[in-house]
C-alpha cells in the first residue's frame, strides 16, 4: 500500500511538472510574439520615416477606406488650395441634381474660365454628360462652369458646400466648380472622405476619370479627342481620381487604388511632383505588403 501511494505522488509530481512546463512554454511563445510585433512596428516606423524624407507633398493621406485605417499621413488636417480636385465635388452635385442627358447652350459667361477645348464653343448645344466628361478627363474648366448653369450658378455652389458639410468635410470651402479660385480649400483627410463617398455612391464618376477615349466635334465638325491628364489611368490598380495644379496649390492629386484587394486613397496636396510622390508611395506599399495585410491592427 505504501509503495502504491509513493507511485501516485510521483505521477502527480510528473503531471504538475509537465503542466508547469507547458505553462512556461506558452508564456515564452507569447513573449516571442510580442517581441516580433514590436520589431515589425519599429521596422514600419523606420520605413515610414525614410519615405517621408522622399515625399515632396506638404500634406498627404494614405487610407484604407474600407475601414478608415490611416496607413501614412502628414499634415492630414492642414487645409491647402486643392485646384482641380474641386471637379470631383462638381461631379457629385451633377450626378445628384442634373439629368445628365439634358442639354444646354454654351454662352460667353460659361466659357469665361481659362482652360478650354475647341470642341466647347459659343452657341454649342451640349449634354451635361459630355460636359462632365470634359471636366473630369481633360480638366476643362469651362465645362465645369457650364454645368453650374443647369441649376443656376449660386444654387450649384451652395449645393457643393452643403454636400461638404453632409460628408463632414469640416475644413472644406469651395467658391467655384472648377478649382481656379485659390480660396478653394480642403484637407487630405476631407478629400479622402469625398473619395470614399464617390466610391460607394457614384462609382461611375471614377470610371469616367479613367476614360481616354472621349471625343467631341469642333465648329467645323472635326472630332477632337479629350486627353486624359491623369497618367495613372493606365495603371491596373487605379480605380479613379483627379489631379490639379495652381501656382498657389502646386500639384494636387486625389487617387483611389486597389491594393491587395483593398480600396486605398492616396491624397497629395502642395506637391512638387505628384506623379513621383504617388509612385513612391505605391512602391512602398507593394514592397511592404505585410502592412497592407494588417491595416488597423
């Protein structure tokens, strides 16, 4: 009987030793996992700091709009002139308030803004849909201006700013439909909200911004092509967007890209070279795909 008790105690001791060993092993595994995560965060920080030194834009926002995870950002809430990015909001108001097959006759007032096409001329009877394409593809300013006259200019501009408030773009103030006014101000964070709304509510707008096969006749009847000014329309990952330029705004860009199955905005304000900045960010994201897989962690 005594030997039986000894055996039982020995077995219990072995069991306790094994349980203690397993517990220590789990703690060690957890510590290693935490250490790996910390190393990844440090690597991410170093890579971000390296990238920030190379980006010329004074403000930018790289955001996964599926869950609003900010991947990269700089001065995301600082307002800057946005130039022709304004036309994205013009497109939204046009889609929501104008029958796009409706036509209008172009007047001198509509054709006043700089930046025009010979295919948009005094007395032309043109559809709102074609004006919208001209404004988004070739960034034709008088096309954007003409769109406002379908509703009366003052009403159209009021709707633009009402929409900004509705989308909680609280630092956005727009004074025209084309972006020539340097007082048209917004932030990278606000523009990301606008792109998210367009992606969800009006994806057709983004499709138009990728078009490079839009033509209209000039006064002689000769067809003229509207060249897409956004060179990213050729990139498979590009979902859509708009670029702009003013001396006061430098180069601006609002693009939406499909990266690793996620819709990611790349917003640039006051950039010296928006294409180079965007390509550097895209390259960084592709080469560090681990971060694309772990947004919002």
